[in-house]
C-alpha cells in the first residue's frame, strides 16, 4: 500500500481510483488553500502527490516529502507550478492532464470573446446597479465577429478548439506558434502561420493559448499593445503572467486597444487594481476548466497517472 497525498479537494471519482488501487489516501479536504507549513507536514512520507495548480511543487516540497516520492500528478494541463527539472533530477515522474479540459477552456475563450466584443459585462453591470437605460440606436455598440480575424497564440489543442468555435462565428484564423501546425489542421481551420508582429498587426481578436514559461513571460506588453489595432481585443485563458497586466490596463484606459477578456491573472487571486477600473475589460476568476464533467475528468486522469507510476507502469500523460 502506498501513501498518496492529495493537496486539495478533488471530485470523488479521482479519490475512488486511488482507493480502489489499494492506496492510503490523505486529502486536504477543503476549497481553501492549505497553509504551506501544514502542506510540508502533510506530504511527509508520501509516495505520490496529486497537486493543484495553486501549489508550488519545488525542491522544498520534494524534500519535505522524502526520497520515497515517486510521482507528482498535477491536476491541471498547465504545469508552470511544477519544477519539472527538479522532479527529473530526483527521479520523480511528473504528469499533467492534457486533452480533458480542451473543450471547456475553449468555451470560456469564446465566451470571453463574445462578452468583450458585445460589451455584455458592461450591460450586466448597468442593469444590476439600477442605472437607468433605454434601447437606443447607438447604445452600447460593440463589434461583430463575421469576417474579422482571430489571431491565436499557440495552436495546440485549446487554441485549435477556440479557432473552430471562432470559425463557426464567421471569423478567419491566423496563428503564431513555436512550430507549424499539421497541414490537415491548417486546412480544417483555413489558418496560416505568421510571426508575432504580423499576428499583432492583423488580429481583430488575439487569443492566448501558449504555456507560461520564461520565454512567454510578458509576451504582451506596452510595445505589443501599441502594435495592435485600436479596435482589437485581447483574450487570455492561458496563464496571467503571459500579459503585463499594468501595461494592459494602460492600453485599455488609453484605448490603444478596444477591450480584453481575462480568465487568468498575473498574481491570482489578486487582480491588478487598474484593471478593475477598466469598463472595457471582462474579468472572470480562472473558470476555464470549471465544469463538473471536466474537473471530474481531470481528477480521474491525475489519479490514473499516479496509480500507473506506483504500479511501475508508464503513466497515461507524463510531462516530457
Ligand atoms: C489548467 O489545467 O492548466 C487550467 O488552467 C485549469 O483551469
């Protein structure tokens, strides 16, 4: 029997997999993040960790767990919270949950595109605040999507799923990515690859779908916003620090760009105070994968990963 520590509350089917495999499961059974000191205590002696994206998985945590630790199964597709190099050095397998949250996250990206371009957040705030309003020919005019260009940064699974949705709304798609997408995908989406400068200049909506790493830190900052159309929108469902939030707030305030839709933030759960002042920003609290079905699939995939490693098998989705 191995000891599996789950660092936060996850859907029960994930825990069932771990228990059915005969493991002792120790869960921090709360929606609130566990204080770090307590977490360092909890992981002591663990053979496997199921971690949430709010935990920093670093040398300190691995030291606290001990040499017997075999696997860190992150319950997220993004793994910027996991020091993969340190795991590798210590022979700890690290896994994530790609694939299962693709459609849910693309739904939120498309939702943010619609909310930002059609000013739905502003409209909702007007009604809820009791502000008088009346239908008017020029009242709260937004931008239509037909024949506009969606620029996708990172045409992986979520980027492609967002592009599919945008195509259904009549948009054209261009993308920038580290590597060329497969020809069939380009043909399906009618998309072609351009460099970031071209993407910035031509996009009516720019949607971020790249992983966060030192290479993508503040990928969008003052210079990039200045290079965009004043009628353009930025949407981020990837990771907050891909955008320089202070620069985005300035660009929104000065109408260098028309609007933004953000699901993720640089310093979650804090939101830059200047962004809160921007009527043209739609702000939602990291809901990309927040459906019952998706969170259940993430938990069961993470559990499958942990169980496989503990059984001496190749996990379904290792981080390579
Ligand atoms: C992930 O899995 O990386 C998502 O951000 C969770 O919503």
